[in-house]
């Protein structure tokens, strides 16, 4: 079983009300609705070629920074 990490989420009242309504209609918890939404968002990013390009550039930049710091 995966470890669970607690996180704090701050959202505006209207969005919170919408999430609550969705949870009630679906017979789910607010936590389940939010967890599903986040998981679907992550899956979309993983499948998005533009995001993957940005991710690769970010990883390359971090590798450069780490190398620079290691050379100190």
C-alpha cells in the first residue's frame, strides 16, 4: 500500500462548494473527488508533449545547476 501524505489545500469558497456538490451527487468524499481530479491532471500532463518538453528543459537546467554546485 502506498504511503499517504497529508496536504493542506486552500481554495475559494465557490470552488469548495462545487467540489462538495460533486461529492454528494457521486456519493463520494470530497477527498476522493479532489484525489481523482489531481490524478487525472497528472495523467494529462504526462501525456502532454508540450509539458514533456518543458519538463525535459527543467531537468536539464537542474542538472546544470547541480553540476555547477558540485564543482564548487
